[in-house]
C-alpha cells in the first residue's frame, strides 16, 4: 500500500522512518531512500530492484552509526562488480569484487582509528579504518555529497534537493511483525542502555539505564 507522505530534502531523508520511502529524480539519476534497502549483504538486493535498473548502474549505500556499520554495492547492467559490508563487531561481512580506488588508502592503513583520550581499557580497533569514515568518503565518491564532515565546494547541495515522501506498508502486516521481532531481538542482545559521562578524575564513567 502506497500513500503520499510529507516531502523532505535529500540530505534530511537519507535515514527515513520505518515504512517511509523518499524519491527524487535528477538529471541522469533516480535516488530512493528506504531503510529496507539496508542489507547486511548488499549482494542479496531483491531481484525486482536489480531488474528495474537493467541497462543502468545501481548503487546501494547504507550506514548505521550505532554499530559503526557500512555497506555499499555497485551493479553495472545487472552485474555486481563491488559489494562491501563491514563493522567492528562482525568484521567483514561481505567483500565482493575489487576495491574502488577511493577505498585503497583505507585498506592500506592510512586512516587508522586512534585511541580516544581518557577512555580506559581500549583495545586496538579491529579494522584498519573506521567504517563510517570510509562510508562518508564513499558517499561523496558515489553520490557527490556527505552527511557529516567537511563540505567540499564541489559537493552536490543535497539540502536543496527536494525528495518526495511516500508511506509504503505491507497490507498483510507480515513486514511490521518481522520488524518488531527484530527490534525485540536487538533489545535483548544489547541489554540496558549505557550513558557515558566524564568523571571528576577526567576519565569516562558508564552507568546503565540512567537517563
């Protein structure tokens, strides 16, 4: 079921609420934003979506700052040429095809994650780069803008691009039930939320369930 929803901008709608899709048509490109495209393994993008891009390039990009996760993939005329999905918790979930040139300095260790001053008991970061840092760079290289970080004069002004909003729901309710089950599992896995504060000694202190 598809219903109109409030419009937004490309910059503001990159992470839409549940059941929302945002779309904009530009010269030579069509952009869709929907959480349902955020796949742990981008190579598993639904076949009907790949078919919709027959004869064209399809680019998927997703990030989640809570778990420092990045995923992106590129298809050329239906053929997957590159897919990457990586997070510090799960490591490299998917790594298909040759890395793009913009990735190479990250894999070569030229953008290491430095320890946070004052943060106790820090282990070495499990990846040679921070996924969100590469993710922003990939977003600029693949789409021409960034969500966070320094703007470049050559960047697309995503805040000026109108995106049309739609409420897209499954009338059977199965999709919503699956989402609720996923949220419940995540809650159980993560446990109580933690709040971090700087203590009198200058070190970080954590408290559980304290808001």
